[in-house]
C-alpha cells in the first residue's frame, strides 16, 4: 500500500490532538496534563477499568483545582470534555501526536507501534514513554522512523516538571523541535537526550538504587538505616529502598537489565534480591510488599514486619556515662561538632594545635550561635550558656578528664593515627574515642591505640549543627557498651544515628559517590551537558542539588579521594574515577573553593 511521504510539514498548530495509549498511572497522568493544557486528548486502553479510573482521576483533580481557585467551573467542564476514552487503537487516526505508555516490554510496545504506523496520519509523531528500551529499535518497526522519538515523563506527571525528549539518529529535527515546543507549552522543562537505556535521570538513579539494594542484601545495614541515611545525609525526598517500592521492583529490574545489556557495567547488573522479590510477586507498594510491608496493596502506609528492627537498637546494653566531650580540631567540622555538644548541655573542650587556633575556633562557634539568635532559633541566654560550656585549649593534654573524645582533623590516615596515639596516652581509662572520618578505615585508626575496643566511628555531616545524620561505625573490635554510648549521645544531641560496618564510604558516600562519578562519565562521553544533567536530577529525581553543583561544593579533590578509596576497597572497575574528574583535579579546578570546577564562579 502506498503511503504519503512522512517528510510532509508538521501542523502549524502545535500538535492540538494527542492520543495516549495505555491509561495506567503514567498514561492517565499524561492525559491529564494534556487535557488541562487545552489539547484534545484521546485515551486508549483495552481495559474499561483503566479508562474509567483515568476519567475519575481527571474529574477529581479538576474538582480540587476549582476548590483551590486555580480554575473556574467552566474551565473544568471544558477540560473534562476534551478527554475521551476508547478501547481500540483506531481512535488514534486523527491524532497529531501519539504517546505510547504500555507495559515496559519490547514486544508489547513493538505491537503497538506497528499497529499505529498503519493507523495514524502520515505527518503524526509517535512517541514512546519508555525509560529503558531502545527507541531506535521501536522506530525501526515503522515506516516513519523520522517521526518517532521518546517522550519520558516522570511520575506523577501532573506535578513533575522534567520531560526527557529522546531523539534517535533517525528522528527529524522538525519532530524534535515540535515536541520540545509542546513540552515547554505544558509548563514542563524539556531536556534533550540521546537514545540509551535510562537516559539521564533514570540512568543515574537506577544505578544508585541498585547499589542500595545490594547493600541491603549484603546485610551491611538495615533498610531503615539505608533510607534514613540518604534522606538525612543527602536531603533526598525518599530513601532508595522506599523509592524502589514506589517505582516497582519489577520495573526497576527491567530498567537495570536494559542498562546492563548496553553498558556491561557490573554496577548496572540487577542485584539478585531484585529478581527474587519480583519473582515472588513482591513488587513494592502496588503488591503490598517489597522491601517494606504495606497496609494494603497500593497503600503508602508501612507496617511492622519480621524485618523491622528493635527500636532499642543496642539490645539492652547500657552505655557509659558521658558528661564532658573533647573535640580535636579547629576547622569547620570541629567547630560545628563542638557547637552541637555545647547546645545539648555538654561541657566541651575544643583543642587545636595552638591556643590561638583554639581561641579562633571558639570565636567562630560564638558567631554561629549569634546567627541562631538572630534567626530566633536560640535565646540570648541559651547562646551565652552554650559558649560558656566551651573551653579552648592549645594542647590535647586538656582531654585528660573527658568522657568522649571526638576527632575532627584532616582526612589523612597518618595524621589521624598520630592523634589517636596521643589521645590514648592522655584520655582516662573508659573514655570513648571517636573519629569523624568519612572514608578511612576506622580499625586502622583504632589500632594506633592500646584500647581499640573503645574506638568507634562517629561520622557527622557538614554543617554539623544543621545536618541530622550521624553514621555510627563499629569495627570488629568495638565493644557493645561503646556502641551503646554513642547511640545514646546521638539521641541527646538530637541527631539520627544509623549503624554501619567499617568499610569504605559507610552508607552515604558508598552510594553517593558512584552516582556522582557516573554523572561525570556522562559528560565525558558527550552524552549530556553539565546543565542538563543537573536539571534532570533536580526536576526528575527531586534532588536538592544536581550532581555537578554538589561536586563543586564538596570539592573535586575531596570527591576524587573518596572515589579512589571506594575503588581500592571494592576493586570494581565501575567505581574507577572518571578520567575527566582526574584531569580537572590535576589542573587545579577543584570547584567553588578555587573559582572553577565543572562551572566557573566569581572570585570573592
């Protein structure tokens, strides 16, 4: 059968009629976005239930919009009238744009594309909502590959601002431009990407989720601690295991399989636990059970199950009495930790290499408390009392009577070992010795003392007064009562403690820095720009900062050092630092502190 040429011009009006094939959660959300933006929307699904649910969802969302004064009742009626549902693909015949959102299985999508190719207008654009399958392969099953692209919305589609516009090597620039303009008209942020599994946002997100699943499977940390660590340590809206349950464990496995097939990176090989849960039908919230157990299928309410940890956390072991704390160091972290303890009522000795440095550190602490008073977070009396509890000292000999000594000096193993040797001589028997290292082996620091049972990791996050997380790191020699002591102290200073073993990166850095490294690799491979990747992760993943913004804040040299430690510990090729990161560090481009990293900054 002869078909008109697919090179005919696109409609002058920006794709007024849109068909959405598949009215599940995502399809219904996309249909709602289109209808509320003024498009005629043809919803297609073989399931009457799915179609009715989509109509009901639009009815309810527009009713809420009227109640909140965002639209009028007349506008609501017009929106509802623009959305019609049908059970057959033939209904897409007059659509200018068709968006396929059926199950994430290539054969199912292929069948839809082949059928649509025979139905829709010659100049119509066919888009797939896939985030894992090859758009190019789908396009090859049509006679109009220049009119095929990917249009990856994020759930929930009405709320999420990001849409990844996926062009293949065959997609015409006109088709891409037309769809990009449509996305902007919807009030969304279009990010252009090439055709590879996961694109930008999911390409970075699912690798991180996979590593979190593997961490849990290895019993390194509880699901609750892994999720709390990433929420409180990185400011993420959800922990990785809770997010896997929301996305669907079966969906995550499909995406990761596609990513691994393309990359052969072991970090993308689905953690075995994902396959086990999916095979058992434990796919997350939608089934009522995944990593967590839910009140009912589809519920977001988590209920107690056999894996829920004991809230006591220390098996009833009594901790040691802590009334005074010594903080070693004079930098930002040491000053912040001293402030945390002083505000909580502890007597604090802040010791540095000289009395002058110690006095300067206490002055910085006082200024920080002054800002808290100015913001109404503290009274003047509380500020004065906290400052009065801090004693500056120019020698670690002042730690002779402290119950807990916390080290916050340079992230250098030799420096920390030397300090702990000194603390071992100075501190009284029974004092707990804690290191704030973020990447060094705690046991190597503990072995510099004659009392490794008293040594533990207490990893605060910067800025210490604001960040709620503390990673409590036990070595194979740490005694139970030392662990219990630090857990109790964390509670008293109003921090959330998570337990983890003594291995590189602990929880947060072990999950965060491979994600950052993979973002750098995307830029190195010219797959996406720094700006587009940052936008994708903020708008598509809900991250407070994009990966390159974060790298520049942390410091590229610090980031490289952590990635080198992770690579050395786990020996995984996928953890090898990106050459681009190494080159920037070698060039002295370390981020904000030098005025240039992945971006340039104005010198202060």
